């Protein structure tokens, strides 16, 4: 079952309230997304740790409802 982009964004924002999140449906199928997440919470974390934080926010949906997601994370320029 496809997962709407708005649901992905909500899950990420719930876990990382300061995050700026942009989601792109790569194939129009609700199953393959690209996400860019910018959050001060990532400061001092490795890229792997940042990605883990986002995957944790998705609460086990990665690999189930959400088949594939190209993920980019970064901290705000002012952080």
C-alpha cells in the first residue's frame, strides 16, 4: 500500500519539530520518494546518525509501506 508524501512529512516533523522537510514522489506511485531534511538536531551527528534519526521517525514503515527513499540530510546554515 502506497504511503502519501504528507504522511512521511508529518512523521518526520513529529520526531524533529524544527525540521524543514521536502518530499518528492519520484515515480508518482507513492512508493519511491526523495526527501531532504534540514534540522539543527543533526548538528554534531554523522551522516549515518542523521539518516538513522529520520528512519526512526518513520516508525518501521521503511521497507514496508515505503519501499524506497533517497535521503539527504543537513543542518541549517545558521546552526
